[in-house]
């Protein structure tokens, strides 16, 4: 039926429910509710599959004029409707009453609506109120009703689906620390104790600790289209399958693992290998070190994806966009080519790629790549090239310590992000503690990191057509905080969804995408486009003082303005991935000691389940 006026059992709640549009908290079923204040607080529990949003139901069944504005029903103290939802969180066993994060209802309105809904359901005062924004959380202390916080809900969740899908793979149960010395193949499902610092291409990932959706592991899983999930007690749950071939299915509400044969796995891999990814061939004709202010996304072949996108960021600054991006230089790929050919690494690489042992044995491949990188670090940089690079850096930045950052022509692209695959290193002209030649060689050699090679191989990228440029930016030696943000609501990305920005933030230089064991970050949805601009925090940093956040409201607003400008500024360069109504750009940012936000880089976010 289109609605009920009461819910007398769990079955009736389930009959009216649907998966919530915002799936940031897993394992949830939601029923949209309306309390009609103009009709003696009449209650309506919508058929939420037929009417996933309040407005359509109000027009059809409650006489709301089709052309009349509806937003005041979330904002006005004199509103007719109180619009909410009852959400059943399966694992914690909690049914929570929730309002939209941007809803400005006060204490009296929340309590009155809560009591009305509690009276008209089987739940009574077992119903909890769940604050979905910082503003609502601030009101919670004044509420004389049962409250449950997001932190408390997450504490009761054991299963976290991050990238949905199915894979056939051989289970490999190990610790994240063991990955440093253990080869794992693209046909293995790795079951880990925690989120790893580094991970080559695998068929799927299960971690015993819950993850941030912006971790490199999850970004790469989404790019590859391989399943990824968090599961408390994962080692114990998968111990019986260690070394065996299985089919793993990661769904929004549950997961399934079942044994299969090696032959079934071979057949599945043959049918599901992603199509080869094409990258721009390196352009070795550009020989001048470039100011990033004169480059953009069209220059990927010469200066790589990271530097090209950085140039677009600087264009936005020049056009008056509300963001801060430091000046920088791009060392084109020809310098890498001259280093490789000048030290005869080109012939060695060609022979390595043609070696059947290298191709057929992962351990041999790792050893040969490790030896190649070590020899590259020991080889000399051409004196004239080094002088040209140091001269350009000194002319532009003096003795400032710089960050030499990877920028391949197979990195930070629309169809291949290469997140976290390559290395960066500090360098300062004239400072023996930070030699520029070592910084350059570290970045160049990282083209042949094991994880980078395996990722390119999985994507079908021709290794001989990949070259390394270098983006040279001033270091951020003093930072109050750092973070990563996506310029879209990754939990509700579809056109017409609840627009917002997903943000991870952490104090100082502590990693956001690869936090150490036991360290949590601020993870939040920021509804920048809504009145009051509320923020919904899913996890909180345990490096901050209790009750505080990494970013102040003013700093979050400044970040939101920058993210909005970046999304608009790259709209002509990239299209949103399938299922997204707004362009998701993956943005790294820093909070300077003077309290200002600086953007470090931006690249297209691959979207959920996008193959290379």
C-alpha cells in the first residue's frame, strides 16, 4: 500500500522499507516518515520503494501543490510537515528516527515528532533518535528522548561493503605487515588484519578493520572493479578457506563465500578480464622545464597526468576561483628518457619485459624489479640535465625545500588513476640532506615499483609506452592538518541525489588514506549546498581532543568553496563516471599553520566499480 498510518510489527516496517538513498551506514533499511502538523500530527509511513522521496508522496497523497517550493519543509519553524525516516540498522539491532542532515528542527519539534512516531509503532520508546549532523548532535544533550550516535551505530557493525561485486580467487590469509615480504598475485583474495600501506593488484580485499572509503586500497578496488569489504573477525571467518579457490560476492547488505574449482576460476577470469586501457604515448619532443601555469590536461603526454591537472588548478586560481594552489614546475618525460637511455636501462627494461621467467613468476618479477630500482638509484643523472633542473628550481623558488612528485602519462587520468602507486621525495638545491638528484631518481625509479607494474599489467597498459615526468612543488613543512575529499556524495551519487562533498581529515601530517593501526580520521559528508551547510561525521579522529573536529566550521566552508570551484573547473575536461550526477574529483588538501586551506592535487575519481 502507498502508506500506513501505524506500524504494528517489524514485518510492517519491512514492507514499507527500502535501502536508504544514503548508504553510508551499511546494512540498513529505511521507511520515510511524515508528521503532518496541520492535521493534528497525523503520521504517514510511506511505501519507500514507490516513493523514495518525501515531496512526491506529499504531492500525491497529502495535497501539496505540485509547483510549490518544498525546501521550507526542512528549514522553516512554521513548516507543515516534519520529514524524517525510520531506519533499521540490522547488525546493531537498532531502529532510529532520523532527519535530513540539513533539517533545522529544534528540540520541541524533534521530541514531539519522535513521541508521535513512537506511539504509532510497535517500537515505543525502544525507538532511538539518531543525529545525522553536527548541528543535530549539538541538540542531543537537550533532548529528553533516547539518542544513539553514529559512533555507537558503527561500533555495532561488523560488515562494511565498500566496493560491491563478485570475484573468483584463491584465498590468502595474512597480515598487512607480511605484505612487505610476500608476493600476492592478481588471482588472490587477500584477507588482512588491517588496511595495508601498499597492495599490488589482487582479485579482492577483505580487511578485519573497517576502512575509509578514500583509502588507496578502496580507490584502486573501484578502479579495478574488484570487491572490497571490511569484516570484523575476517581472519577467523576465512581461515577454513585459506589456500582454496572460492567465489566471493560482496553485496550492499551481505556477503557470501563459496568453494569453486581451479577450472571454474580460470573460466571466470577469462570471461572477466577488463579491456585494455590506452594511455597517451609519451611526448619526448618537449624538452623545456615548464611552469605549470602554461600547461593543462591537454599536456599529459609530455608532463604526465598529475602535473597536467595541477596546471588546470593554477588556471582556476588565475581566473579568480576561491582556492589556493602553490606555484610549481613540471620536468617533462624527456628527462626520464635521457636518464634511462644514458644508463642503458632501456635495453635492460626491454629484455626484462620479454623474459618468460619475469612474466610467468611473480617472485622472479619482484626480484628483478627491486634490482632495477636499486640500480637506477645508484646511477648518475646527466650533469647538464641536473644543472638545468636545479637552475630552474633555484630561479623560481630559491633554497626552498621542494617535493618531487610522480607524474606519469598513465596516472591521474579519467580511466586510470594510479592512486598511491608511485613515490615522492623532498629535494633542496644546495642542501646535502635533500639532494635533488636522489629525489629525481627516486621518482623515476618508482615507475618500476612492483605495485605500479602489476596495476598497469592488470589494466593492459603497454609498459613500454609509460614514462615518468616530475611535478616539483614547494613542500608543506608546517601543516595543521591534511586530507582528501571527493567533490560528490559517494554514498548517494546519482542525478537527483543528495549533493555534497565527502571529506577525510586528520591532524598534522598523519596519513589520511593509509592511517597507522588504531588511528582514526574525521570522515564526513559536508552538505555545502544546503542551508546551514551541515556536516555528518561518520568517524572522528582520535588524535583530536574529545568533542572537537580537525577542521573548524570556517575552515570546512573554505574547503567547500574550493571543492565547488574544482568540480566546476574540471567539468569541461572530464565526464562524471556512470551513476554520478556530479563530477567526482579526488582532491588532496592541506591546512596551513596560518589557518588557510591549500589544494595539493586533483584527479578524476574512478567511481564505484569502474574498470580501468
